[in-house]
């Protein structure tokens, strides 16, 4: 009996804490498939909330364009982040060069730096580079802001690969670059997978950057699209249909939920990889 | 391939890992680097392999300085203490990896991998991954990977230290046989003097990065250059008795607090030459200590611990604060607490200088 309480208590606490979240998700599901709800009680069943999938919503571009933009942004940002993190982290973990310690400190400081203070400066940089209002521009900004984290996480994974393995590769005939590509990268693959999942979800959820730096409707990502629905578009009389918003919200989170379900195993590795100095 | 290490010094910041080491290793020779953990053995290997650059000194292969040659151009096979197998590759891919990097034709790679696998009897493991292998199997795969390259030089860093005692014995004989069969110049690192003694043609004994002696196993045993080698080589280690030299008529005696030993003829002349030293250390191996009834011996000691080893009995004795070990044939007629007499075999005694540790002479 005492044992049962001991084992059950953490679950009880967790359940209590997640209840508000669960209720929100429940509302999202119920609301998306009924014309009206009273609290959590639906009033019949309908698919009409989902009509935005086939017909344009007001004068907005199709939601599929926004979905594509979100995918491109999250995917592009993930790829760039992985490329830079895995090379930079290798250098920080394995090469000795002037200013290595300083650079590592800098990475940590930047990781803690509130990036929102950079918004205006970034705007000028994007304008100067003619990347304002482009997907690649926002992807680069997002990469830059998340790089400290990515580098730090990947460095932890590289630190955990024994020197012997890398030395063996060098003696077996690899150049340093070959050793990195053919031996080190495969050995930190769990780290790369974890970072990829983490970054993709982060990119998918990103709202502020695309909202500020990609004002054109053709560049909208899903997050910006949904905001425009709740806030009303230009010249639109605001008539909030919660059913439709729930459906659009569900459309937005569903890929992430599925993604999580299949990749949570990798995500947990971020912590398993360990972060060492 | 002939390997020369000339006046090699390697520092890591302030730590001097290897100091002024010179070794000349002949073509086809099996040399062991022997020393306690942390004495710089691995550093020497990795410097020879080209992973570390010497701080001072030169490495030569067949007379040519290779200090600037990257590891991949040295054609070296190396087995690490951790084996360092690539976990994401199968055993076959592990062995083939060095060959693929050389852009060898596929058929030739296959031929070599299979031949090497046969040599080490691991053909049935080729499809497995390193994670699915036992320690002994991993060790064989690592050795196989090193040999399949047909290297000019084989470097082995404590390859047996992660095996259990029985496997270690087997692997010891196996590596020795392979080395002789293939005739590859080999440097073998170990902290286990039995391994070094049984396997190597010559042994370089290192202590704190400094070479103590480089000689055949027999010479290390019979003519240790100093106290460190004398203590490190031979198991159980040599007994040391520190005392001062006193003259009794025509005899010379080494006198300690509760004992004295008359030096045999063979040691006398050596002792004469260093009469000005206030103190000397007498060395005698446990196998050269004889036990006798208490009234017969030159020294009298108390039996302290008795350790039967099967073929011999290892007896721990004490004379006051002095501890001695004797290795005697069974049966052992005394029991703990008994007083026994001791003789030292006069043909196998050593004299050392206690300040420098250097061997002064032996009988
Ligand atoms: N890469 C390194 N960086 C700093 N110090 C090292 C490095 N490798 C070895 N050392 C130091 O050099 C000494 C010799 O080490 P090592 O060659 O590994 O000894 P052994 O193999 O005989 O146990 C040790 O004091 C060790 O701490
Ligand atoms: Mg070592």
C-alpha cells in the first residue's frame, strides 16, 4: 500500500500539473469538429470548420502556401544549423587554437543573451543584405540566434567520443577532415538526430521572426497565418469563429505532435549527450 | 623497418611526459616499453605514430626523419588499449576501413580482410558489430585491423590489459607467434613485467618519462641497472637491505639496525671501491633466499605470512622492522611466528647506491 503511494505520487503531481494543458488540447480537438461548444461540451459534429483547407480564407493566400513556408523555414533553418553546429562544435571540442576558451565563453553568453533586443539591428542587416522579406533571410536569422545552443549541445556529443577512436582513424589513413566525416559524424549521429528534431520543432513554432521580417502575405508561415485569422486581416470585419480557429490551430500543431511521437527518443538524447566544458 | 627514437622529449604544457629518450629498434624486432602507469609509454607510441609531434628529438624510420610525416603516411598498424573499434561499422568494415582509404580495389580488400580474419580466427564475426563482441573478440578484431594493412610497424598499447587472466595467457602466446611469423617490427606497451619478459626480444624500462634500461629480458633480470629496474623486474620483487659498511678483520659487513650480512667474495671488491659511501643497499631476489633451522642461518627472522603458490611457497619474513620475501620449494616445515635461519645465495647478490639508485656491482 505504502509502496503504491510512493510510486503513484509523482504521476499524480504530473497529472495535476498537465491538466490545464490537456484541457486546452481537448478543447482544440472538440472545437475543431463541432459548430459550437459550451466549455468542453460540443454541440453536434461538423467538418465545415475545415473548409479553409480547400477555399481561400478571406483575401489570404491558401493555408497550404503557409504550410509550405513553415516547412521550408523550419527545414532550411535546421539544415543550416546542423551544418554549422557540427563543424564548429568539432573544432571547439577537438582542435586547439588561439581564443578557444574565450570563444566557448562567448557561445555561452550569447546563448543567454535576450535576442529580442537585437530585433531592430537585425532588420537593418537584413535590409542591407537584401534578405528582408525572404525565407532564407529569416532562416539565417533563426540559425544565428539558435547557434550557441546547437554548438554547445553538439560539442557535448563530440566530447564524449574517445580520442582513441579519432586517433585510430588518423593512423588508419584518414586526413583530419575524413576522420571527421567518416568516423566522428557517424558517432555523434544520435546528437545530430536530437538537434535536428529539436531545431525543426523550434523553427515550425517560430512566430516573431517571420512576423517581423516577412510581412508579405505570400511569405506567411502557419504561425503568422493563424495570427492573422485571430486578429483579423486588413479591411476585414472581425468575426471570430472559434470552431474555425480551433481547426486551423489543430492543423498547425498536428504535424508537431506526430513528429514528437515518432522522434521523442532522439529528443531525450539532447540531455543524455551531456554538456561538458 | 628499423625505428630510431633519438633524444625524444615530449612535454604537455609543464608536464614532461617523455624525457630525452633514445631507442634503436631493429627490423623485425619485438620491443616492449615497460613501466608503471603514467610513465609516458602511450606518449612514446603516439609520437612514433605521428599523432603527437616531438617537443625535441627525432623519430627515424629506416634512417629517414619522419617528424613531419602525417600519421596516415607512416603505414603503421596500432592496437589501442580501448581497442578503438568503429562502433558504427561491422567487423568486416572495420578491418576494411584502412584499405578502402587507400583506394584499394574491392576484390583485393576482400582477399586481405578474409586472409587476416582467418589468421586471427574471427571469420564468423565479420558481420557483427563491435558492440556485440566480447572483450577477447574485440581485441582480436583490433589486431586484425592493424595487421590487414600489412604495416611496416606494429604498435600495441596494453592490448591485453582488458582481458581476463586465462585469455591474457592465450593472447600473449598468440601475439608472440604472429609477430615472429610475420616479422613485423613491433613496439608493445605494457605495465606488466611478466608480459614484457615473456614476449619481447628487448625491453625498455621507463620511469617518469626517463629510460632506465634497454636490454634483453635476461639481462634485465640478472643485471638490473638500478633499484627501479631491480624492483620492477621479477616477481615477487627483489628484497632490499639498507645498511652501513663495517670492517671485521678481513671481512666486510653490511650492518642494519637488527641484522648484519657478511659480503661474499664476489661483492667485496665492489664494496671496497665505494668504502667512502656511508650507506649501501644490498639486493637479493626471493628465489635466492634459503631457509634453515634458526641456529644455522646467517640471519634470524620471524615467519610472518605464508603464501603457498603451488610450485613454490612465498614466505614473508621479518627482522625487526625489515620485511623480506623468500621463495622456497614446498613442503614448508615452519608455521607463522616461528624463528628461522636465512642464507643469501652468495652468487646472486647486488649492491646499490642508495642516493642514485645505481647498481654498484653484483656477485
Ligand atoms: N594529451 C595529453 N595532454 C596532457 N597531458 C598528457 C597527455 N597525454 C599524456 N599526458 C600526461 O603525460 C604523462 C604520461 O602519460 P601516458 O603516456 O599516457 O602514460 P602511460 O601510457 O605510461 O600510462 C602523464 O602524466 C599524463 O598525464
Ligand atoms: Mg597508457
